[in-house]
């Protein structure tokens, strides 16, 4: 990838990928942890791994799921902006970006709820995302893994 303007390198399912942004942002807000350090996005079921101090309670998992679905239901526009790497470094964690990402980065915004650097494909509005559910979550040695899928 020569730079983040080359925006559609990842072949992830746009509704699930955008849902992951909302889920990631929700967990960061609730637990004060950094964004996921790994993600695996698939059409049927996906997962994210975050460094977290503790496991969420069943009630907290319900609250995370409810919050994500409330954000989806807000029908937020999903937009992008191009910023310099220097400007982005002041606002976002760039540790997952490869050096070859270049000097300009694409920031994806889910309305006023979430923003982060990303090269993947996204929906244009959260109304394109079905309601989701958390399938399972486990915590082991400081790593929280959350598996999720769309309700059927």
C-alpha cells in the first residue's frame, strides 16, 4: 500500500466492518482501553481482541450490545477525511499502521460517535447495518476477545 488514499485494499464485508468500528469505539469508551490490536472481520461472524484490565460482566456485555445497536439505529453517516500522518498522530493511535501507509491517512468517521484511521470498506450510513449481537466474550491474561455477528 503506497498510502491510505488507496482506500479499498481490504476485502471485508462493509456492514460488518463498520459495525466493528462502533463496537470497538463502544468498548474503548466503557473500559478506557486502547482500540483492538487485532480484528478478524467476516460476513457471518467476526472477532476483536483488545488489551483490557478485566473481563466485562454479563450486564456490561449486554450494555455494550445495546449501545452498539442504539448507535446503528441512529442512522449516522459514515464519512472519511484525509489528513497528514503528523496531524493524525496527535489524535489517533497509529501503532497498527505500517510505515508504508504513507504521509496521508484516511480517517473514517461514524457520525459523531467514532473515528479512526482505516483502509477498509464501509457502509455510507449505519442504516445499512443490521442489528448485531455479541456471541461470546472471554478474557485471558489481559486480552479481551469479543465475538459478534448480525442477528438473524
